[in-house]
């Protein structure tokens, strides 16, 4: 589904990613871990097509198409979703209106029938029950005055409604207590499917207790320095990143370390 080859990315003339290679097949969940400043959020933002991230080399193929030639809207229509570390606030825009507009924008772009108000209300309420959200949540302005947990609930609700093919979740556990993390993880796990893939960006193993990945990759200073199964995250939790960095600081010989 996603094939990244030798991806190099600059921010303000500084190279942050130094040649990332990664393949994510249908139905797989891959976790990207690493210390602060390793390039995790840069990778997520580059895939989503955010501004100020200059690709200087490499290729990214998504669903058989050149992702790097698409604008943000085209990526979204094709099925790519970015879960942001800090979802933006949109004061004055009703949450219900925002969610329905987002869904119908994609429906139109795909040449599919828009969802009318009655059907949308039924659909959104069904998905809100998955997260245990009160219906009053829909009448608030988008993320305006929301707590960290509420912003992540809203983002997860968007995913449940849009049903993207590929989710790039950039530190979706950021700012969540254990209860909120369990609720968000429950919503995300609802979307697991043989036809849907995910890339989880996180610092910590705790997220991976609730959303169990198929593969874990360690990113350090713009290079993937180790790859393995879910046990690799447990190794990092118990021993830290230091040993992995010491044995392969530049990612010269990527291997399954377990």
C-alpha cells in the first residue's frame, strides 16, 4: 500500500530525513519510535503533504500512485489521513457541520453520492457510541476549548466517519491519560482491517499496549537504525534507545534486531 524509497527531506535547508526506506502492506500496522528530534513528525508531515517540507530525493508510492505529486486534498481523497499531534482549533465552526462537510467533500471528489443530514446524523451518532461521547459534543466549535483528550476523541471520530485507507497517526497518545488513551485506542482498533493500514508515530511503548503493531522501526537522526516485531518496543522500554544507537548510529545495516 505504501512504499517509501530513499526519502530525503529538508526543512529550512537542513536535511532531516537522510534516506528512509519503508514498505507498509495492506492490513499492516507499523510503529515508528525514536527520541526527540529523530525525524518522526517530519516523516508523518511529509506523507501528508504539509508545507515547508522539501523532498530532495526519493519516491513515495501510495496505492500504486506517486504520492509526492499530489496536493493535500488529492492525498485525502485517495484515502490518506493524518492524525495530528496537536489538532488545530477552528472557533465559530460547528463540529457537526465540519464533520459532515469533510465527509461529503470526499464523497464528491470520488464521484459518490453525498450523505444527507438524516443519514449523517445516524452515522455520526453510531460512531460516537464507539467512543462513548455525549451528543452535545457535536454542537461545540471544532476543538475550541477542548481538552487534549477531547481533541483526540474528535480526531478519532473523524477517522471513524471517513474510514481512510491509510492512517498516519503522529503521537496520537500525546496528552492523554490512561482512560482517554484506552478510548482512543478502542476507536482506532475498530478501524483495523485487511484493507486498511496504519503508521503509528510515538515516543512510548504504552500506546502499543493498546494498538499492537505488526512491525516496529526505530528512527534516529533521520535514519531507521533498527526494525523488528512488537517485542522491539518492549526492548526499548526496558533498555532505552542507547544500545540500538550505539550498535548502528547511522542505520547503515538495517536488520531485524530480535
